[in-house]
């Protein structure tokens, strides 16, 4: 269902009812792929750029909360969680998001703690442009202690994208709270005329 909604949004950006139909199909496939990736066993894959060694990639633990007790509990819950093996994969391997391009952000969510963690919801957000759409969050039902789960999100840039940079943040959501885990930046490229 969310795949069709996401696809319809992409189709609207592509233009017209045919674009919405194509976007719905893309969205359904994307939703199925995100669900499969969230439950798939840990695998190592080839990618065009490994952001885990990038100096811009940093871990900040900022919790957006109005209640201090809940923020502290959430901080303890995610203190042993780690985002690792962050990769960006694009179709033309130029390590940038081009206007009209579909690409992927892939990473592993690792539980370094001694207890199983339940209902982990990685949220990927972008600042710096409104022309980029990210697939909806898929909830990881559980991650056993010492284990990692590979997570993949589809990223689509519409044709109005301009040259510049897009700032991405990966957070974990729990209820109305976000716990920021990692930030990184990707170049954006306008369509050639």
C-alpha cells in the first residue's frame, strides 16, 4: 500500500497520469524491495562509494523530545545501536544524485548491545533540496544482540533538481521521537541541456 502511495508521488513528479501509473509500479517494487532488505540476512555488497570512512559522516545523538524522561529512555535504548557500511549506489556511478535519477542508500543497522532490540525504524531525511523523494520507512521487527541487518532505501530526484548538495540524516524513530545516528552529504546535479 505504501509503495503505491510513494509511486504515485513519484509519478506526479514525472508528470501526468501515465507517470503516476509508472510511479505506482515503481513504488510497489520499491516497497517490496525495502521490505525484503529489512528482513534479509547480513550481506556484503559492491557499491560505488563507501561513506563509512567519509570524514563528513559523523554520529550525533540528538533527541527531539519535549519530555526529558522519555528522551533519556530512548537514548539508553539506542546507545548500543550503530549505522555501519553506509553506501550510495547510483546507476551511472558518478557518486552524485542526478536530476531524474533513481538510486539507493544502503547501510547496516548493528546491535552492539547484550539484548535484542525490537521495532527499529530507520528514518532517512534530506535537507538542502525539496526535489528528492526517499522511500517510506520500513520497520525492522527485531535485531538480536551482536547482529546486523542490512537496510536499503530508494532515492528519486525529479527533473527540477539543481546543482548543489543534499544533506542526509539517518535517525531511529520511536513514537514521536527521533534519535539521530548519522549524517552525510551527497552532491546533486542538474539535468544537462
